[in-house]
């Protein structure tokens, strides 16, 4: 049998936003990175077709444990990008931006 998942970043998406995207586990997980730290992960599609967005706390990005479901990978990524734009370059507590 072949390898089902790889552990190294599969691809990195560059953009003008403060978010850098990494694809892991052969595309099953997209990781959002800001300021060098992983801040969110999107996995899926799940059997119902949804994508799960999980926010992770870092020293600069403090959030309550939140799990969101989106109808597409694009929608979940747009949610992360939207939060990142709201936060800009300020020192932030992201938990208020997520509400």
C-alpha cells in the first residue's frame, strides 16, 4: 500500500494578506500561519461535505477553543482572511474578533 499522508507541508500559498497557507496531509488539512505561528486549521471535506475550521491560540493570537463548519474550503479560508484583515498589525485578542 502507498503512503496515505505526508507530514511535511505539501504546498504554501502566498498572497498579500497577513495569512500564509500551508497544505498538509496530502491536502486534507490547510494551516493558516500569521507572524510565523500556526493560528488555524481547516480539515475536510468531511462525509457531510463540510469543512471544519479550528482556531489555535498562540502567544500573540489568543482565542477561546472554537470549531466552525463551512460549506467549502474557500469559505473557511475567507473567514480566516476576514479575521486577519480585521486584526491588521495591531496587538490583538482575537477572541473578540471571532464573536
